[in-house]
């Protein structure tokens, strides 16, 4: 029933002139039906000076809607909405959208229109016997001779301090003289900076991060801070003491024809900044209208969080949700979402296969239509401040935060081109050595895939093949060495190409000393091969094995050849493997790897566990004594029997002599301690009382032993 408070504040910043008012004693203007008044009964004292007794109590009931009841805001809103619905005017529609409980917010583009709306609103509420009062505006003109504008310069606009003489939003804070020393005091301080629009998000973020660390350490509310946290808190206190007031213009002199959402994520937080801009061929100044920060949740028992690409994707998801909300509250023509993550933009074109987390969020993003996604450099991304934080003085002077990047002021033709896809493809291909020398100026070899995440050589090769096929598709076969990768099933030629790339990545850390020591030579693809003493026997360098240093890739090669040769010996595995790959000190390395990873071979090689010697029999077992002098007892069952033609269950207590192995059985109806004692008594009456009794730790036997003793 209530409109969004943030939506009202967004619309309040659109008009050149703003008038606010509230309904006098709003709840008490709504009468209750007589048949409903009994549910609002309450007790009161006839004489406050006397004690509370039955004779001193009187029962009252409300005739109007009481303030503080859960349903009161709904009843008031329903009455006012009914009043506005019957009016059927543009003003009544505007009031319905900008009425929060009993607060009325009206905007206009001229002083005369502002006064006219205020008078009309006052007359409209008079029809329901409601009096609009405490009018405040950013001009000092009276509404009429009977009601003057209140002369206060600082008033509250839905919780935000508004200086109507300067037409500015104002935030004040004052750190206590003794400082902030506990978690309760820190939270109390920054929670007092009421900013529903998120315009001050960058200066609130450092406090949120500090509170998160305090929660992570498990500190109580009133426990003094530790030295490290106290140092961080003192730095923030000094920064906030340098600037104790922040003033921002209430009016954003732009038509909200374009909305630009900038998003960013760091290891600690995610942030977004939303700007309004007028579609124009002439320069126009964007205005910040909404901001937001969200902390990255830490995983349990660790300080690690999700990967940066996933956090960037989550930041885009938050930006889309905020954009949907903005479009519901204000009218816009075009919407843009900017991110500095090329990975997320790639995912939006084609989500990765197998990741439910990513696909679910991309599905949510795609459900939001009519958004143009663009790439922005990190240095031009204002949301970077929301995800990392700023101090008050720097935030006040930061034009990037308040007005967006400088090129956003210009017409769309002057915006940076969206070439992130082509740049990313080239950088990846350069790192993999897929581009020839005439295509690039410098070649950098780096690991494209984390080999430690794979347990099979074939899985690693196939993953590389899928990456290469993806690059082939998005590059549109512009890179020469990618043209060998088809869209059909993988071929042997493609497998060979992927293997060469893996070898190139594995050889990226070879030193000049190793090249000279092992006599390595490059082949035509730039990979190092170990020629050894057979260099005269094989004329082609491609016939020699690849040189592979010890590492995860070498471990996968050993595992592959060992399993393909049906867990053969170290010598056989080494002889098969060095036909293609050569590892320094190969035999000892294979032996070490197989001992670590091949559990099947370890079962055959390991020495079996020898059964320990049996201990000697206890004295009671080998000493001649009277029968049942030392007795062992145990229970078993249940046993189903027929009693009076009815099936029932019985349990049995078994008594055995440790010396003679004689057995005595007693039937029990239940397994209770009482039945155990009765069975024991029957045993004693037949066999005499034993000197020692041995049993397990059954609860019924333990209870019976305590009762018997």
C-alpha cells in the first residue's frame, strides 16, 4: 500500500521546486466503526494516586485509529488512497505516488505551479477533514494569507536533512570525544548516517568492512577493540573529524531520459553507481542519483571469498536489479550497464557449460530487457569507489563519483568503442603462442589453464580443445593458427595442436642453464626437445621427445602412460613415455609419483599387516574353581514365541562360567533393569552367588548392577 521511500526521494530530486507537508494528527482523523471499537479496548486507572485494584480500573476504547497498532498505517493509507481515487486528477495521482504515511511530497518546474499544487492538495485533504500543515519549500512564497511557509531552513525530508534555503541535502556526524572503542559504538555511529539513496556509500564502506572483521573474530558488543582494529578505527575517526558535514544539491537539473549503471567488484565488496543523463547531441552533465555497496560474504573457517569473475557477475546482477527498480519508479528511455569485467561480458554472450551458479545469474540478467551492456576501463569506473571505499574529503572532491566519467558528458559518438571482445581474444592468443611473429610485436607465454585442477591428461587436453574452439568461434577465424579447429568432432590434428600448447605452457619456466645442460633444441613450433646422444640417428627434430620439467603436467603424463599400460612397472612405463616425453631423472620421478597416486599398485607392493600375538588367558579362565564362581553375562533377543495363541517377544539372559564354560539361560519379558535383576536372582537361587561377574556396558546391565549392589 505504501510507495517506495527511495522512489519518492528519486522523484523529489527531479523537480526544480519542491514542497513538502504532512497531515496533522493523521491517524486520529480516521474514525473506527462502532462495531469495531471493542477490539481497541484498554484498561486505565480511575485514580492514579491509588493502587491498581479491580475497583480502581476503568475500561476505555478508541473511537479513532490508534497510533502504534500494526494495522494503523494500512488503514490510514487505504482511507487516503480512497480519497485520491475519487478525485481523478493529475495532482491526486502525483500525491498517491509521493505520499509516505502522512508526508506529502510535490515537485514542479515553476514557483507558481508549486504554489498552485500546494493549495490544491490542501483543499483536497480538507474534503476528508484532514489538515495539511508544516509546508516547506525551496522558495519563501506564501501559499495563501491563512497558511504561510514555515521559516525553518533545515527540515527532514523522509529522514534526510534538507536545507530548503540552499536546496541541499545535508549530512552531519560527530564522533564522541572519547572515540569509538567497541563494536556497539562503531555500529551506532555509522548507522546514524541515514542515506537511503546510497550517495555516501564509499565513505560508509570502510566502517562496514571493520564491523565485518569484528564479527569474523567473534568480538562481543562491548568488548574493546584489538590494537589492529583500533588503529583502523582511529584512521577513520581522523578522516571523519576533518570533514563533519556533507552537502549535496537536492535538484538534479537533468531529464532522466538515460540511465547509466556502473558496477564493480573487489575482493571485499561490490558496488554500483547510477547516473541520470539527458539524451542530447550537446554536452550534458550526468548526475548521481543512486549508489549501493554490498560486502562480499566470507566463507566459513577461512578468509577467502568467491573468485573475482564471479563477484563481477554478482555485481552485474545487483546492477540489473537496481536498474529494474529505477525503471519502475521513474520514466526513462534508454538504459546502459557498464562493467570493467570482460569475462562477464563474454558470459552474457554465451554462458559457460556446467556452472549452475553462473547460468542462474545470467538467466536473471537476461530477463531484464532493453539494456545495452558496455565495457568501461577500471580507471573510468565510478563504481570502483563504491567497491573499495573513500574517505569523506576525497569523496567530496571526486567528480568521477558525483558526475561519472568525463566522456559520459559528451554525445554518444564520443564514448569509447566497445572493443573488449577483440582485445581479449588477442591477449589470450598471444599468451598461448597462437599468433605468429608478424601478427604481434611481443609474445608472452603464460599458463592459460590451471593444471592442478585436473586429474587426467585427456581431460586437460579436451579442455584446451574447447577453449581453442571457443576462440575460433568468437574470433571469426581472423587468427591464422586457429583455423585448424573445426566445428565437428575433435580430430587427431586438433589433439596434436592442443598437446603442443600444453607443452609450450609447461616449458615456459625453462632456464638457459637447463637448455645447455640437457642439450635441448627447438622445433618449428618453438617447443624444446631433448635430442640426447641419438641426434645423428634421427634427422628430423620432431622425432625427439618433448622436454618436460617436473610438475603437475609431468605427473599427469606419468599417470596416463602407467594406467594405459595396465599398471606396468616403472621401467616399462618409462620406456613407453620417453618415446614422446622426456623428464629429467625419469625413473626415480615415476617411482615417486606412482607411490603417491597409484593406490592399486600400492596394495600389491606394500607389506601386509601382521596379526599380533594373542594375549594370555585371564586367571579365571585357567584356574580350577567351583562352577559359576566367575560368571560372564550377556543378553540376546528378541525371540518370537506363541503364548496363549498370541505372538509375543522374549529376551534371554545368558550366564556362562569362565572356568567350565557351563551355560545357564533365563527368559525375560523385557530388557529393563528390573527384569535383569529378577533373572539374576533366579540364577543365584539355582547356581549360588558368584564371586565375580563380567559384562559389557549395556545401560540395563549397569543399572541392574547398581541396584543389586
